[in-house]
C-alpha cells in the first residue's frame, strides 16, 4: 500500500494534470486569437542588430547579458538554495 501512495498516485496525478494542460492548449490553439498571433509572428522581423563595432560596445553587451543572467537565473537559484538549506537545518 505504501508503494501506491508514494509512487503510483503522484505519477498518475502528474499524468492527469499534463493531459488537462495538453487538452486546454489544443482548444486555445484553434481560436482566432492564436491564428492572429501566428500571423503576427510570421511577418515580424527578427530583432537581430549589427555586431558591436568596437571593444567597448562588445564588453558592454557582455556585461548586460551577465547582469540579466544573474537576475533571471542566479537570484532564484540562490533563494531556492537558501530555503532548502534552512529547511534541512530545522530537521
């Protein structure tokens, strides 16, 4: 009984939720809103600009990318790590 409660029931729950999400996306995919989004994406040009002309521009672009990386990946990872560390210390 323990195997069903610990392994099989959570797996079936995840499969059920995934199936619900897939069906919801299929219904949204058939709407006029989705067709408009696809048409807009097809005619929108890519936002790729020219390469940096000098070393200062290149280093600036790399610095901005590094700050974005730290904010978008490093900060949530640090918060998660601290929460997990705190939870393990309380046990």
